[in-house]
């Protein structure tokens, strides 16, 4: 079930994430790699940045690693696991890490390091902090009265699987 069945130190796990990033450059991908491991040091999944290769702006290393870990473990909840990323996660990946309930984030390069090579997420951090009407991409709420019914149905559902 696991990609690598050996206990690795935190530094070895990070070196593997960095190796994935380095290899990905040679494969025409972005310089990002990530792994998810259990607390004993066993790798559960690996991912690299495949944005340009897959024509998918969400195909970041962390997202790909989370997707693979969830598929491997047959769960949507990664409590008890940790992520090692070659770079500080962007806002999208950080959100996914929180949604996956990972216990710890380890990263090598900072978002400033990424900014220095052209991967600048500052505008997204700035946009998130703005009030909705002040954001660069217009957002308009419509049909709330119709849509709220589904939320009421979910709230009242007794056999729902919470996440």
C-alpha cells in the first residue's frame, strides 16, 4: 500500500520532496514536490507539480500528494499524517491541507523564495483579505433563496457523513 516501506527521518522525507521537485524540472514541470508520510516516517504518497503537463491549474504538488494519499488510504481525512513540501504551500494548497486535516506541514523553500523565481502568490493573499466587493474578480450572489434549501436539507439529514 505504501510507496516506500522504510522508516525515514524528517530530513530524509524532505530530501525526497526536494528530489521530486528537481526531477520534475527535467520533466517540464514546476520546481515543486511533496510527500505525505505517517509519523513513523513511511511515505504514503508522492506528488509533483503537473500544472502545465496536465493543463490543470490545481495540479500542484501538495494537491496531487493529498489526492494520492486519500486514494491509497481510502479516506478523505488525513489526521495522523504529515506533509513535506519542497516549498511553503500556496493559499490553495494550504486550504487543501487544512481540509485534509494533516497534522503538520514541513517545508523547505519559503513563499518569498518562490516569489523570487516568478511564483508570486502575494496577490492571492491580498485578495483573500479584501471584502468581496473590493476583489479584482467580481463575485455576485444570486438565487440564495433557492440554494439555501439544500443547506437546510443537509443540516437536517440524520445519516450524513460529516467532514
